[in-house]
């Protein structure tokens, strides 16, 4: 085990880790923006609302993330209408293609998590809101969604960790994230064990930091539950 190689290339690996965090952050924000309306459409009794949401969730949960990245990065460029559109300066960049794929993928999973959480809200709380004269929109904003967010928090924490690990696939479209940077260094040093071990430890460190921050958030949002014990 050559630790000198690890130390010498650690700055480059940390640079790649910074890009990884950037991709994950943008992907999660975009996914959250897609997830809430998709979840609300999914629980709607109107078929013309829940059917498109169901199709979106089914497709992106049922196909591999790697295939979705390739469809966005390689597939969209085949259409002349896309190449001639104002979106082409964005869609030709691997960075934005990766973010779009990540957002679509995590948005589908998050929407299904929220859908389950919304349906898990106790019926008595919804009936109480109705008894107080709240409209459906008001009860969603004040009762159902805040309660659903707390219910969904543990499952969403797992989704964020999966998204962090799945971001390694961005290296397949030339991005020098942590995995991509590790592969580049290995091509130069021919020491895969040392470099991949260092990359794995950095991923482990990022996951550990997130888990600790998540526990603080969960404890803060569940203070009323903890106090009741």
C-alpha cells in the first residue's frame, strides 16, 4: 500500500468530491421541485392528474439511472429540434445533463415517498381540519403536508444517501467528479487499490457528515415526540 500516492493525489480527489457535492445538491433541489407536484397529482382522484404522475414515477423508478443519464446526454442531441432550440447550450454540457438526469430520477423516488407519507397522515387529523372549516388547499398547507414531511423524513434520508452514491455514474459522461477523478489518476499512476480506497473513504466521510446532519434535523423536527417520551 503506497500511502504517498494517496497523499499526493488527495487535493485532486477532494476537488472531485466538491463537484460530486455540487451535482448532488443541484439534483436534489431539482428533484424536490418535481416531487411535490408529482406526489399531489399521484394522490388525486382525477385520472388525468394521477395517470401522468404514475407514468413518470414508474418509468424513472423502473429504469437504471445509468440508462437515464445516457438518454439525456446522448439521446436528446440526436433530435434536430433540440439542437436548434435555446436549450441546446445547456443540454450539450455533461454537467447539466447529469443534473437533469439526477433530478428526474430522485424526483420520482421522492414523489413516491411523499405519496406514501401523505396517505399515512392519520385520518382523524384530516377530519379535524375539515371540521374547523378548512378548505382542501388550506388543510394541505397547514396540516397534511407538514405532517407528511415528518413522516417521509427517514425514507428521504436514505434517498439522499443513494443519490450521493449514484452520483458516481456522472463519470461515465466525462465529468471529473470523485469517481471520475479517481479513474483519471489511476490511468496515470496505475495504482487502483490506493486511489479507489481513498475515494471510498471520502465517500464514506461525506455520508457520515450527512447522517449526522440528518439526525440533528430529525431531532429538531421531532422535539415534540421526544419530549412526550
